[in-house]
C-alpha cells in the first residue's frame, strides 16, 4: 500500500532533514501543508519565519532526499483516504488529521520540529538541584504557607517569605490590588480563564512580584518610566508598587485594572504626543 510523509514545513532545519532521511526509502512522496490549510488554521499566520509552501517544496526537492514533493491542498487531501501516512506529533497535524483524514492510517513520529502549543504550555516536574530536610527550611515553608492562607485570592493561595542571614526581612501573600474588594467591584478575570492557563493574567498582585516590587523601591522611589505603549495590567501592578511615580507613554490602550492600579498608588499618567 502507498505510504506518504505529510508535514507542516514552515522552515528548514536539522530536525526536518533528519525526518526526511529517516523515511526517504520508506515513502512514495512527501506532502507539504499548503497555503489553503495555513490560512484555515489562522494562528499559523504568526509564524513570521515561514517560507511559502511552493518555495519550500522546491527547496526540499532540490535536496535529493525525496524524489517527489507535493503541496497539500483541498483537492489532493481527498486522494489520501486509505493511504498510510507518516507525520509529526504536533498540534497542527493532529488537528488537520482529526478534521480531514482517517486516524487509523496515521503513524506519528515524536521528532521535535517546532515549538507548537503543546511544547509551550506543557507542565513538567521541576528539576530541582537538591532536597532539604533542614528544620529551618521547613519552618520557613510553613511560614510561607501560613502567609498564603491570609489571602483573599481564592484562585491561588500563595505566600512568600524572604530571608537574609537567618532573619525574615519580607513576607507577603497574593493580594488583590488596589483593594481586597477589587474582584467584587471590577470582576475577577480568572473566572474566565481555564485553570493552569495564562498564569500571568490575574486580578491579584502575586506574592513574589509584590516582594520584588517592594525591594525595588530603594532604587525606583519617585522615578519616572517612559514606555512606547501603555503597560499591560500585570506590568501596571508592578509599576504601581515599585515606587515609580510618573508613567509616560505614546500609544496602546488600557485594559482590565492597569490604569486603576496606577491611579490608586497616585502614579501620574502622561501621554507623549510624537
């Protein structure tokens, strides 16, 4: 039975060369995902490095590894029913196959070709350097946990403690700013984001960021910051609590609680007209 290699090939690097060599003698041809499908999966337009499929087809063909290289379009994909297909296990190809092809004839290769969403958003165990059983370390973790229990942020009850020379110099927890009542006045943006996704978006100032912002006050108290665009809500929280007192910007927009937090800390907002 006929066997083909089917791939999304926006660029050419060692990973693609390896998969071409691996299956060169096993397949009848290679199909490269065509423009019709890259348009269909709209987010692929953000792949700014991408070479157009026809140019890539000629480049791959010129390597001499695979004798026949074609562009996959809506007409040719109909001819692949029942054909044995080898492809890479990545989001683009999995969605294409789920919509257009019979998964029973698919063989997935786990070769890494590009940073798709699974690689970017994956959660994996922390690669820690050592394990501590020290009584002081345990005491500080308990202190951090107790600090975290004081938060009104029910999404993430996180506490943080900073220690120098055996003494606690800072301790805080996730705090809704400018007020603990902010989620009830403005709404909580986390209510609309699935757990585990976009952790950078929050209606609270995370404990870690709060400590770093507070530490920055010794350098930034009374300073001004100049920005090409107005800060996002996350950065606005840090600016507001870092001691910076003037924000100059020349474009962008205010979203969610960014402006609210700056004004709560009496940060002056100045538009610079170019």
